[in-house]
C-alpha cells in the first residue's frame, strides 16, 4: 500500500512573512520597544547590504539563501525581543489581546457567591 504524498510547503508562509515584516515595521517605531531590541533589524539590514557575507553572493543560489536566513532569523529575534504585550496588541488589536479574554457566564471556572466584610474596629458589616 503506497503512502499518500506529504505536503512539504506551507501555503501561508509568504503571508506570515509579510505579516512579520509589517509587525516588525510597527514595532520599530513603537516607543515601548527598547533601543537594544531595535538594533536587531538595523544589524540585519547592514549584514544583508554589506559586501562581506558568510557565503559570498558570487555563489548566487547559496549566497541568497544566506541573506534570506539572516532576514528570517533577524525578524524572529526582533519580534521575540519586543515586549509580549506590545506584540499581542499589534497582532490581535488593543481590545482583542489573548490575555484580556472575559470568561463566559457558563464557564466552570467561575464560582458565584456572596461575601461579607467584618470590620472589628468600627463594628460594621458590608455586603
């Protein structure tokens, strides 16, 4: 019995790359991202434009892979070094951050109840 061929490509790869480029551009001009983190894209661009490479661009296919690898690693490193809440805000919007989800009323983690605060000093009770 023959195995079905496996997909080796990701159809969303280019859209994710474009999304990460846009995200990196927004993070680059955001004041909440540290200056040290903003050095990463600068160094990445200098490396890509510089005539000195680990693999010279004379070997066209391999030299381009070297620059593409620098671009991908630099983008991921910059996004990882940026504050997580800022990245989440740009990816999901300011009101749709994954950490700010409000639980639903039928959520089993919610326990409804009443409480009473006793103040021994004033002998008052608050509900």
